[in-house]
C-alpha cells in the first residue's frame, strides 16, 4: 500500500506552470520493481477521472435559470450553455490535465517495463498492455473532445491534440493531426489486446473486454460502423448480463426523490464490462430532464420512473415544468447495454432491421414492467436507426456519451439539428454545424505553449 500511495502521488501531483501540459511530478517515489509498475499501471486515476462535464453538455438535462445565472462565470454553466470557451487562462481544465497526467504515467511504464529484472514475461506483458490501453483511452477522450469529428478525407490535416509517447516534461509539441492520434490509439489497442487477460485482477486493471469496448467506441466515432459492431460483439463475449429495473424499489414510494432502496455499486454493477468513473459523480444533482428527452422517453419506462421525480425529497412538487433527476451518481462504465446499442446501430445502418430490433427489444424488456412492455417495430433502416439513437439517449443518460453522439450526429443529415436549452431568461443555442461542437484547447495551455493553435471560433 505504501508503494501504491506514492504511485498515486506520482500520478496526480502535477502542478508546474512552466511546462506546456502544466504537469510536473512532485512525489519522490519512482517505480523500480515489478510490483511498483503493477501498482502504477492500476492507479485509480486511470479509471476514475472521466470528464463529468460531458453530462453538463448533453442535451438531456435542464438547469434552472437561477442556477445557470449564479455560475455564468464558471465552467459549471459555460459547459451547459455551450460557450465558445470554458476556462480562463488562469484556470485548469480537468479533462485535459487528467488525461495528460495519465498519458505521462503510461509513458513512464512503457519506457521502462521491458527492462524490469524481477518480473515474469506474463506479468510484464499485462503491465505493458494495461499501460497501452490506459494511454489509448486517454487519447480517445482528448481527441473526441478537442478535435473535429473524424473525416477520412481531412483527417491528415485536421488538428488533433499534442501527441506524447515519451515521459518528457520539457517537450512542447504542436498539435498532431487527427489521423496521427487515431492511428496511435488503434496501434496501442492492437498491441495491448494479446497481452491482457480475459479478466482483470480487480476493477482498476484492464482486460480484453476493456480493449474491445474502447475499440467499439473509437470505430463508432470514426463512422466505421461495421468494425464498431464487430468489436462490441467481441466485448459481449465477456458478459451479457442486464440489470432488471423490475427489481428496483424506492425508499419511500411517496417521495421518489429520496432514491432507491438499494443502489448497485458502479464498480460491481452486473452490466459492467470495464470500470470507469468520474471524480465528480454528483454532476447531475439538481438538474432536470430536458423537454427534448422528456418527449422521447415512454412515461411507463422504468428508467424514467426511477430516474426522475415530479416531487422533491421533502415531497413538495417540483417548481420547474420538468422532473428533477434523483439518482445521486453517474456511471461511466463500458457496459453491456452500450455494446448492445452499438451492435444495433451497426445493424440498422447496414439495413439489418430485424437484428437491430432484436438488440433493442432484448434490452428494453428489462426496462419495463411486463404488462407495459411492447416490442419496437420498424419497416426500414432509417426507422430502425432512429429507434436506436432514441434508445441511446435514454439508456446512456449519465454515461458520458451523449455529447459525443451529438457531435458525430451533427455530421449525419438524418440527425443534424440545432440544439436549444429550455431556459427562458436568455437563449442558449448550439447551431447545426457549430464550431462549438469542438471544445476549445484550454487557454492556460495555449498561453504556456503558443505553438498549440486554438480551435476555430
């Protein structure tokens, strides 16, 4: 535990304002033994610092006017209103810093793991595969947030994010291209796959399911739906369990906002294929369902019944016209429902309507009381695809994925649209094709390294 404690210090104590990534390790510990590297590769930071603000940017939530106004000078509201920039040049961007901290630690491992003298080839391979997978996941989150949607015709010139493959804090690289970053991610995952075990030793260690899950996400966001579906199917070989919402009960049915009697832990959820979380798990507290999402969801859907309430915790009626969110935490796991929905989207886009509907209906049977359940039907691929996207909005709420869906679907003529918040004191709108679908490189980072060009605004 002592070594793990110092490894965590190494992973998180990065605060130099002299380096372009704004990171420098202050811990004195440097890994030397096989156990040191195993502990560093399974540092909780890799699994627990996903970007909570992705849920603030989603079109599935509504935040009351008073709350938005009260924090308009902070990223808390700037992300919600889809501002052109979220941070001042004196502020740190946790999504950027956290990802590059993890990349730095992964690079330390990858530079040294082959030379460790006290480890077996199998142990070395697992550590190396874990580090490759962690680096790939960090770069995927960065490229999806700070770079344009993948376009094969422009990816060789579109600006991505800085690419760091060695633990060099003095380097000040420019932004690599989108293609270079995607190529690195795919290379890392391809190399990691045969090195990783069927099942991780604990939730902080990666497995083959982690790799397949990340691969399915990356191909989905590259528009390669056949590969996305194929990798999702591989991930599902490691688990197909679905949580049955019929098993949920309220603490007090007269006061739904008090929450569930029993809440499954994220790190042992029956649907989990690979654990991922955010350190700001209460990001949705005090938010409401947006009118757009409210229109999509069936009111008999148990995800709606057990997700939002028309009354507050004390039983008083909600003042806003939209029910308040009652679940305390968000869940960023790579999980069975997400993989099923990726398979369904791949099937729908390929015209395999019946197969797509099978995935959707299998999932939805666990989301409705038997008396209220009805199979979804579609007569063509576009109808089936719309059902899949709607199901993603409902099922993946609170999973950190809707913003990326909004971004990729902005390039799809069937789904591209303008988004508008339901707030009344001021209009907040994200126009179709807006440059704000691409988050701005943090001002503090650009100030430290002028070679990192900003995104267009």
